[in-house]
C-alpha cells in the first residue's frame, strides 16, 4: 500500500486537507512551504478547532479508509 501524508492547515478560517506522497512533502518542506526550517509544523494537536492553530500545519501519515457494511443477524432458538 502506498504511503500518503495528509497536510492539514488553516488560512483565514478555511481549513484544507491535502494528500501528498513522501517525495513531494519533503520537497515542499525544503522549499520553505512550512516555514524557513519547518517551524510551522505542529508537534502536537493544540486544539480540535483549526482556527486556533495560528500558522500551524499538521502532517499525518496514513491511509484513507472506507467502512464496509456488515450484516448481523440475531436468531433465537427454544428447545
């Protein structure tokens, strides 16, 4: 399965979530997209509300999952 990094940021009250591969993410960090030395990258989740993150950017490594329905049947029996 391919690694994906989710980049979450807030700008002017609008939250964006982007999925990028490792190579592109590292290039963006080197290009200064996350501050001069990556100083805008959050090391912890300061709040559930991204409006309180200031210039913070959260990076999460993971994968997109979709729940699948599961049929469950309960049967009773009396002897």
